[in-house]
């Protein structure tokens, strides 16, 4: 009930907030409240201070957000994923405006004769329980996508090659589910020496406890930054003045 109320209030706030800043800040604060109460990253101050992320060498990874969420007992995950999609959509807008590439890393749901366009069409259809999430986070023509056969975005995919081509050194991990595909991808990113950002308000799992455990693992073991998305500030590298010695 609480999550449904947050979702409805957030959508109304977006409609009346032309700049979206008020909505982003409100959503981030609400999303982090329970995490703070549970003794999450704010104990070390991570969720309270703004974090500067260089634009050059950074990529946003959206993991399994194009998702039909069609499995038994998915109602709880859908209820969490819908408000998360609002926050992630706001983050993606800021990331794209800053010039950071967005990469969708997605299951193909066992449809080996399918492609990503068909996956998007399936997940955004009216019969899909995850349609609101997929519709809100629908990719654009400028985005990249990688289809994965297993849990990690790196396993048996072209992600390594794509990140190398884009000269990526740090990744912002987001999506579903935090304790499975996001965590597996984070593990592999860490072993490849990528700097990890995993905004806690843009990751959900089947249960809050599962999500908290995954975020704690990312922060403590993988040395990731789990500050809320609203605390991330994107800074482009300043060019030297022309004619400077």
C-alpha cells in the first residue's frame, strides 16, 4: 500500500513539476528513508553527501529493466519496480543530458530467435505485468543494448568489448534484481577493475531484505558507492583555454 501511494504521489508530482528537480529530490528522500533506518550507507555518510561522477569514462547500465515480470508471486517486485522506474528514468535523463552513454543489459527470456526490439514490444504490451516499468524505461535510438544469456551482464556477452570501445572505466549499475543480476554484474565489474556506482534508489529485489543485503555487499566487498541517484553530480572534464601555455 505504501509503495502504491508513493507511486501515485510521484506521478502527480512529475506532472506539476516542469523542472523535475522537486520530484527527483522528493523521490530520492523517500526511497532512502528505510535504507537509513536499516543502518545502510548513510552510517558512513555515503547517501548524505553529493558525489561527483566524471562524465568521461562513465556508463549507465540498466539491467533487466525491460522485463515482463511475469512469474508467480511477482506482485511485490512489480510494486517496488514501478516507483523505482520513475527514479531511474529521472537519472537516465540527467545522464543522457550530460553525455554519458546508457547501456541496456537484458535477458532474452529464452527467445533465441528474438531480438531486443521484440523483447521491448513484448514487455510493454498490455498483458505484461511489468509494462509500466518497461514503458517508462523504453530505450531510445541513441542507447546501446546487450542481450545476456545468464545472470551477469558480462558472461558470454559483448559487454566487455562495448565498454572497451567506449573507453569506460566506471559503471553506474541499476535495475532488477539487486540480489541476482545486478549483484552478479557488479561482481564481474569489480574483477575487471571498474569503479562501481550502484544508486540504492534505482535497484530493487524481490524483498527489501534481499535488496539491502545486495547493496551492503556491493558497498563493503566491491567497494561500490551506493549513494542515492539524486546525490550524483555529473561533471564534464574542463578543456584548457585556447592559447594557454
